C-alpha cells in the first residue's frame, strides 16, 4: 500500500469513528439536540466517511474514475446539506436554551 492509500484508509476510519460518536451522542441527547447531532452525524458519515472509503476503494483499483466522480459529487452534496441542517438545528436549540436561562435571571 502506498502513502495515498494509507492516508485514505486512516481518513475513512477516523470519519467513521467521528460519525458513530456523534450518532451515539444523539441517542443520549434531548429532542432538539438529538435531531441536530443525528443530522450532523449522518452528514459526517456521508460526506466524509463514505467519500474517504470510496477514495480508498478507487486507490485500490476497484472503482473507476467515472464511478468515483459521480459518487464523490453525490456524497459531498448530500453530506454537506445534512451537516448544514444539523449545525443549524444545534445552534437554534442552544440559543433557545440560553435565552430561557437569561429570562430566568
């Protein structure tokens, strides 16, 4: 395995670990945060983990450049939309909690 393939494998493993951590965090969170962490975790899974895995598979020679290009576009667009939605929900949920806390004072 050359250095590019090794780096892609490490990136895929770290992206899967990060997405699973976010999804586990979602299971333990309250409703608003749960939705935000779930979407963020799915976004990381799709945009980073699947993309890195596809890059690794392409480096190994099992995926053509044309197939990879299509997969790359779909995973990055879909994952980015999910990441954006998840972070937006997290931001507004945390903002609401902070506003409630400041209203009590």
